[in-house]
């Protein structure tokens, strides 16, 4: 199985990566992750990497727990009300984070 970075580079154009980094996955910016079935499958395939990313980001930003870190996210994150919406949130977060890192590191210019 590919890691998230490889998945992004293999499935998204440079323009898509830029758009996701700037606007997030919301409103179909990542056409491969629009439906809950897609985001749930993505989450299930990458959950270990997603949780490692969450732990690293939480510590990097000075939070004691992943959930404390997640509590600072947008109102959308605070409206999670099911397993599928939780998986959707984390799948989008992971892809957005990787896209931002790719743009920031200038791997995709």
C-alpha cells in the first residue's frame, strides 16, 4: 500500500495539490475524496499513518493530546457526528496536510 504522499502525487495534478493546500478538500477540491465511501476507504487504508501524523502535529504545536489539537480545528470538525464523518475529517486533514507540505517544501511547484 502506498503512503499518503505517494497517493497524493499519483492521483492529484500540481494544480489540484495547490488548490487543496490553499482551500482544503471541501467542495470537491480533491475529486477522489468527495463521498463518505471514498474517504472511509482512504482512512481505513491509511489510519496508522494518519494517527502518526496527528500525534506528530499535536506535539509539534504543543498539545498534550490529539483530541486537544483537533479541538482547535474549524467548526466543521466540531460537527462530526458519526464514524463516517470522523473518517472523512481525518482523511481530508491528512491529504490537506500532505499537500501543504509538498507546496511548502517546493516538491511540487
